[in-house]
C-alpha cells in the first residue's frame, strides 16, 4: 500500500476540466507491434484511472512562463 504523502500530485486535463489526483506509475502494454504508455492516477475520491501521459501535469513543479524560459 502506498503512502499518499509519497505520491506526486498531478492535474489531468479531461474534457476541458482539470482533475486533481496522485501519480502512481506508468503502465506499458503492447500487442501486435503496437505499444501504449499510460499513467495510473489515483483520483481524489480514491478511484484509479488510466490517462494518456500527454494530459498529465505534475503539480509539484512550477510552470515556467514563455518569457522566463527564453531568458534561461
């Protein structure tokens, strides 16, 4: 059983809404020469769901603005 304090908080974009949850791990599956990577996310109500990693943002990192990224 995972300690929720050890899990990274995330925000998932789904249908124009931001959903908060906790990242557990990446899950890899393959069949017929096609591989898929998904993120296993625990939602705030305790349900587990798979999401495309493209829509998952780790919430414990600050988002750099475009101007500060150009200055770096």
